[in-house]
């Protein structure tokens, strides 16, 4: 049950990101609210890997250095155009479903993983909540705010949390 709930939440966050993308006003891919902040396009590029980055790293077969792994994922994401965002999110959904297809409830509760930036350890399921779910939710809200700041005043708070107009 835990496995299903975790996957459902990751999928939901990705699907809300997909829908929010369709609400970006034309010509706003270079928008950023200030210096040192991602543009709308850069935000979309990061969202295209945020949900799978850490599970993919933790569940890979080889022992790749995290810096090299992260660097290659970021470099690939930076090549994504805004027109490719929905396809990139579709690919991310396939990746996460495939990863979960190889996991058991026990893996999520018992398999210990290490956060590469701190060396701290956590059960895989908890670590996925702390990364995939939280990163998708946080950057999704940033995208929501960018869209509002770019002029789409029709978006309401519910648009940030659920699929409101399918």
C-alpha cells in the first residue's frame, strides 16, 4: 500500500506540472523574477528530472559517482526545449513507474540509501519523499508563481495542488 501511495503522489505532482506548463503565457520562457533565479525554461528543465533524479541514482546497478551522475542528468536536461517538456515529463513518468516496478514494499521500508550531499542515511521510501516528492512540489509551486507573475490571473490556488481542468 505504501508503494502505491508514494508512486501515486509522485505521478500526481508530475501531472500537475504538465498541466501548469499549458498555462504559461506565450513568450514567457525567459521570464525570471530577479537576478540569480532560474528562468521559466530553466525551471521546466529542472522539473523534467526532479522526480526521478535520486531514485534513479539510488537504484542504478553500478556505483557511479554522484557528481558525475548529477552532472550528466543536468547537462541533458539543459538541452530540453520548452516544446519538449511534456515529452520529457512522459519519459520521467515511464522511468519512475519502471523503477517502482522493481521495488517491493519492503525495499521502500528497509533498503537504506545515502544522501550524497551529506552522507546521512535513510530508508529508500523516506528518502524519495525527502527528494522526489518535495522537489516536485516545491518547483511546481515556483512554476505556478511564475505563471501568475507572467500574467495568467485565471490560475487559482487549487491549480497548484490538483488537476483542475482536464
